[in-house]
């Protein structure tokens, strides 16, 4: 099973799920729909095998998604402590 993290945002009045590891994005009317669409997009992307002949019965890839922690601002200059 492949494991990816994602962040949810609101864009254009819809939910947007963004995969942190490879930049894949998917929209949905709700957060759950966006995550489901992201999972389907990742499974499709990971299931392609352009470089080798596919097996006679391809195994469907399984994708696990975990919501990422909110981004924390980083220090801006020398000696500046990270925010707590």
C-alpha cells in the first residue's frame, strides 16, 4: 500500500485536496468528495506502467491518505526563534 499526505483548501467555492508528496490535486463539492477524488487520481496515476509490460491481471493499487498537520511558519532571519 502506498501512503500519502494531503492538505485541504477551499478554492473556487469547492474543496481542494492537494497531495504533498507529488502535487496531485483533486476538487470536490465537499472535503470528503475531494479526498475521494484525490485517492482515485492517485490510484490511477500509480496504476500506470508505461515502462514495462503490464501483468496479465493488473493488481489495483491501494492508496492510503493521511491529512497533513497545518503548515507552521519558519524563522525569517538569523537568531529568530521559530513560533510556538
